[in-house]
C-alpha cells in the first residue's frame, strides 16, 4: 500500500477532474474461463481441515499458530515440500519457510544450492564448459514472500492456497513447475502482525470498528516501514530472511505479495514506472518487464479484469528491492483491498478517476480490461494473488534456462564493473563516528559485499589515507549494492507536465549511507595500484548511549498515538537499541496532566498535527478514539511551563509550534509543491556547536528532510537557532531531490524555544530516520538532557 505521507501527495494530485469522456460505461466482463479442476492426491490436508474455513471466506482470518500448524501438516504429508524454521520474529513467533520442488529435486537440494551459488559468483568458473554445465543442470530459484504488511490480509491466506495447490495438483503445469523450480515460500515476513491484525479484526467484527486498522503498529517497531528495511537490515525479520534465504539461495526471482487501496486497479503487476534506480542492471529491468507482463497476460487469459501494469510503483529505492542489487528481479503484486476480511461494494463510478500511470475507469494499453465495479471480497484477493503467483512459477519453469543464463550475465557484469563507475571506495579506518562506521560496513557485509583493507597508504586527490583503510572494489558480484549505498543520489526532475508540479516519487529519494551515518567514503576513479588484503569482517559495535541512565538521568516519556505512527516505532527501536530508558505515554496519560511530576522530557514523534490532535475516529472503541485533544494540549503547555522539555520531531513540530503558540514562523506553511519540494532527501545542516543541544556534533552535518517545517525566529530572546540550512541555496541538497531550495536557504532546521520554566525543541527534520541517520542521533539524545543542566 501507499505509505501514508506519500498517499497525501498522491491524493492531492488525483482529485483533478477527469477529462471529458474519460469515464466510459463499464462493459460486461466475459465469464471467467476456469482451469480444469486439478487432479489431487487425497491424503494432502486441505487448508479447511486445519484452519476450519476456506481461505477467502468472508470475515475469516487465521492466527499465526494455526497457519504454522497447517504448513507443518502439509510438509509432513507431501514429499514435495519441506518445512523450515528460519528464526524468530521481534515478538518471538516462529519465522518459517517451505521449500517446494519435485521429490527428486528436494533429495538433491544441497547440490542445487551449490550450483546456484556458482552462478552467483562466476569468479569460480575456470572454463566456459564449467558454467555451461551449471546452466544445464541448475534449477530456477524463486522466493515468494507474503504478509509483510499485515493489514493486507489476503497475504495471510494466499500462501496456504498456493502451497496446497503445489502439494496436491498432479497436472502437467504443476509437475513442470516442480521439476524446474526450487521455490522458497515465506508465508509471512511479519508473523507478529498476523496475530495483531487477526486479534483486532476478531475483536471488532460486527462492531462499528469492523474492518479498521488496529490501534498499534502491525510490526512492533516499524509498522508499514518494515518493507523499507531491505538495505539497512535493522529488524530481525529482515536479517533472518536475508541471511538464510537470499544470501544462501540467491533467487533469480523474488515475488512479494501485497495489497493496495480499494478503488484502483484489481491487481498491479510490473513493469514499474520510471525512475528505475540507475545501478540496477538493465537486464534485471528487462526481466521484471517480461515476467510481470507475462503474469498479467496469463491472468487476463483466465478472464480476470482490472489488471494494470506500469503504474503507481517506481523502482528507485533499494529499501524495498534487495534482489535488484543481487542478480534477481523483484516482482511486486498489489491486489485491491477489501476492509480487512470484510467485503466491500464499489460501484464503477466510485473508482478513482486518476492514478499514477492510468485511469481505473478507462481502458488503456497498460490497463486493457477495466473492472466493472461491484462486490470485492477476500476471496477475490486470494484468487488474484494465488493465480498470479502460479503464473509466475509457470513462467519461471518455462524459461528456466533464460533465467539462469541472465542471472550469470548480471553477476559477470558486476565482476567486470561498468564503464563510468569508480574503481573503488576508500573508507578511512579513523572516523568521527565509530558506530556509524561499523554499521555502514556491517550493512555492506550483510549484503555480501567484499570489504578489503589497503596494505599501503593511498593518496586520492592529494589526500593521503593510511594503510589499513577499508576498500570496497566495485568489481565484484554485488558491486551495485555497494555503489548505490555509497554514492549521492541524483533523483530526476520529474513533473506532471512541463514546468508543472513535481511528480511525486513512490518513496523517498536518497539512501547515501556515508552521509546518514557520518562516515567519510571517498571514490577512487582508477585502480589504486596497491596491494589489498583478503576480504575482512567489519568491526563489531555495541550501540549504547550512557548519558541518560541511572536515577539522576532524565525521565523520558515517548508519546504513543493509537493512530499508529511509524516514527514512534522507529524512535522506540532506536531507544531500545541504544539502551535509552523511556516510558510510552498514551492519550489518557497526557490528558490527565501533572506531567512534570512524572517526566522531565516528552517526545512527540513525527506525525501529522491533525492525527496528534484528533487521533482515531469515533468508530474505534475506548480508549482508542480521539487524540491528545484540547486537554492534552493544555497538559503539554503546562508541562513546559513547569520546566519540562517538549521535543517535537518533524511534522509534530508544526503541531507544537501552533498549539503552544511558539514565537516561530514556518516559512513553508501554505507553500505548494511546485514552489518547494523535497520528498525524502539529505540536506546540509550547519550547527551552533556551542549549544548544549549540538554537543559533540561537527559544525557541518546532515538533516534527513521529509516534508517538515523550516523556521524563522520571531522573538530572538526566546528562540535559539541550533541548526540551519546553508544560506547558499546551491549547497542545501546533498543527496536526493529538491525543488526551489532557496525557499529554505538560511532558515532554521532545529530550534530551542524557551517558554515558562521549560523549553520546546523543534526538529524540522527526522533525526533518527528509519534507524539510519546515525549522524544526527546525538542531537536527539542531547535533547533528552537539556533540563538536567
Ligand atoms: Zn503492502
């Protein structure tokens, strides 16, 4: 689904009136041509036999332990699959996978793993004959993952239907799949969320809140952002799947099953929209285009209307596409949602009139057969998802030889390097931020990038780097992964029409780790002409922030909205990881007041002012409906008057500035996207290092900018500017995209405002962005201790 913040932008441009004649009458869809019923083996347990219902039945969801029991029963009854427990989730649930193939292939599984590993690193081939043998004998490796976004509940059930079909069907198509493909099926990338959503759904079914999202993030720390962790690897689920499947099996195809909004296409499949991140091998883009289109074609042939390709989703960020940098294609599917497991009715004229790249009410080359509207149910979702996954497997089996050959080509091109790429990056061993250095190198290492050290000093552009410096040579299988994370991004200037408003990216536009982590990494254009060590392990690190522990330390309250904020979860993750003690504070606690007796500092994570104030709608039962409200605002104002420190992050700064009537002006208030725009970029930040808030920071740092405010002080006796953007507009952007940086040039990005006996700290950026912006963690940590001085 669309990330909420991006959704706002997307909605903002989708309300334009439809061009005349855009809406045509819905045409009758021809009756679906059904597949012949599969010939099945009767001893294989059906999903119904364990779940107690047919997957897709209205208002029926299964909890995770029941689903696990089904997969265990299936694997013990079928010689076509094996059950694996990969590890445990954040909250301790088993994280599982099935490996599915012909019984014969499963008996030779170790050999097939070795063959595929040889293709993944072609430096081991001594002769052309060796690689030809592997290409002849190898199997296409496919990874299908589901359920990372737990409110997309079709994804809870589709893997059970797919696994049952593959276990029981004796038809030729299935046998061809099993003979040619080794499938790794991860039925949920977020088992905790299956339980959270199912529990909430079952509790609210039949009430006004039926079909609503749960009042907590469905991944304990990251909520919906759990799908933006495929290069930072902060979360245990990402780590386990990368370590145990991606890096061992090197899938040529990864299919990730999702759901989108209710009123667009019935199913999205690739090709993706531009822009494609430029380090993705063009052959992988071709593979994505061919496979997604083949799937759409197959489903259309089965009579499924409403399938769109080349729409909505781009392929810029590596945060969702580990395999695009590891020789594989990522096939995203996004089925239309219902209300969790409750059906919906959408008349044709309630479908959206505009979406990125197509009109859901109008036939076009990439949306050939519009859905006529009507009832949409969980069964429809499961059916589209299952048949799409099956079509993917059929294509993988049919073109096994091409998938393997192209996989080898991509890895060979990585080993040879691309014209125009730097030869290497040199990363000095002595860095200001040792945790940042260890984290950055740890990310590259987990991404299977070889890190070496210089055996002699290196001089680049007149600067000498000591022997022992880390060196990442961009001539290795996964060089693209290293390059995209080490270099600045130059997001293209895309507009809705020439000189018009910006065309919003699907996600953020920057991912330059040296900037985010405060690490120096220097590109070397040419061969270094010095000896390098064998690949080394990255240095170990144990993040910890000692300044706030103990009885004398600050008493920290972290506001937790029931209208779940991903940034709240990320803040909790950073605090838990760095051993910062805190208490989560909900609406009732804030509204009750007397906050200064309980806390010295209260943090409002990044969240829209309206969500903070009003929270969830009245359909929700107590205590979830309503936000901070007038009482909460009053209590926060009193807390500051009484000497407390209120810390507001990014969008929450707008809330704090408005509600506490602070003497600052947001220069971006009311500014349209075509007058200023930066949808997730890294800016340069200049700091007043004499201020306690910037203690230990360099004078020049970064700010993760993502739709936040920028300030002017209206009362210099009360407002201290701690950080500002450069006065030279050309110097604002370090990585990503910005339109009209002159709007914020010289403006304040971080201020401390005195009020009563206390103070308010306003961050106009995200200092702990998705657990990545380690360079600016000290600003957040320092803000916790201001009252203690
Ligand atoms: Zn999703």
